[in-house]
C-alpha cells in the first residue's frame, strides 16, 4: 500500500484519490451568461507557510481499487460522500529540513506526504512558488524494503503544477525526464476546465478551480501509457478534492477512479 501511494502522490503533489456508494456531482446546465463570476486564483491564494496542514480521506487501492465516480465540468461538485479507507496528511515544512534537500537547491517550499500511522515512510516533495507559477522539483523518501535507504527523484526540468493567475480555459504543458531505469519521459498537459463550488467533508468551498491533468509516460522502447486526473483548488486552502482515473482510460469524464481524496481537515 505504501509503495503504491508514495509513487502516485509524489508524481502529482503534489504531485498529490470500489466506493460503496456513488460520489455524485450534479450535472449543471448553466451557460456562461448565467454562471456567477469567479475570480482567478493567484499565487497568494496557495498556502505554503511551514506548519500548514491538510488532511484527506481516501480509498485504499488494495482494498478499494476502483471507486465509482460521477462528475462533469459544470459543477457545483458534491464530494461530501465517499471512501474513508485511509487518511493522508500533507504538512508544509522548510525545504532545508527534508531528506536529500541538497539535490533541490531551488526549492523554497517542501511538503511531507504520509499515510496516517506510517509517517516513517513519508515522501517529501520539493516546490518553488513565484507570482507566475508553482513548480515541483521532485521528491525524496525512504525506499520501501530498503532498510531505511533514502531514494530521490529530481524532475528535469521541473513540473509546472500551477500557472498564475489560475482561471477558466488556461492551458499549459511540461515534458519531463524521470530518473528511472531505463529513463522515462513524462508529458503533462494541464487545463482549467471548470469553476465553482465544491463540498467535501471539511465543508463547502466557493470560487474553486477544476484542473484537468493528462499525463503520458513514454519508455525508451517507445511504448507509452496515459491517464487523466483532476484537482479542485480552493483559494487560501489549496487542493480540496482529487480524483485519478485508470491507466489508459480514454474518457476524460471517467466513471471509475483509482484514487479519490477529499479534504477532511486543514489549518489556515
């Protein structure tokens, strides 16, 4: 479980969700002329102060591997119901206090991502934030089954997690070389595809941005695999919900998720 969780969360974040009941979202019919205006999310809206914490409830893939989901690009989105198999805790720290920090000299922010009760195998992701973008430089953590050995993965170039101001229709992309054996290329396309209100166990959040993420991994042999994921960002809070689809899922509005995480608690 830890190995699967660490890999998926580290590559996202941030790079970081079978449900017994459906996680339903209402399919809205509002047009652009009737949709309430939503202000863009800026760099100042993304909390990065050391000690800031976000706690998510999630499915556990070995137990609940494929979660039924229903969502659209309209909103509002109601994710108040869903799996609670595991608890993921994300805590912001000073990057200099993380493992292998010398390999991430440009990082100004870091976050510890851990399953509750398994903090000893936590992954630390390294980031940098400016007025125009939020970058992921990679991650480091204890390698599963290595007797405590630290493994790191430096992104070259860094992955652009967010562009500011974040607003409807904004699209950006990255091509990253992953340190693997043999090396792999990761192509990432992100687009803001929705905006509105999101309800999760932590409460109702207004003015959220829905970001679609399509990642394609290509091996040196030329074979590739791709997947869709979505993140909902709330101003002054960060990610409040995240769903990831099956590998090689052709439908962007997929019906089964391999991960479904929802914010349960957070510090301001």
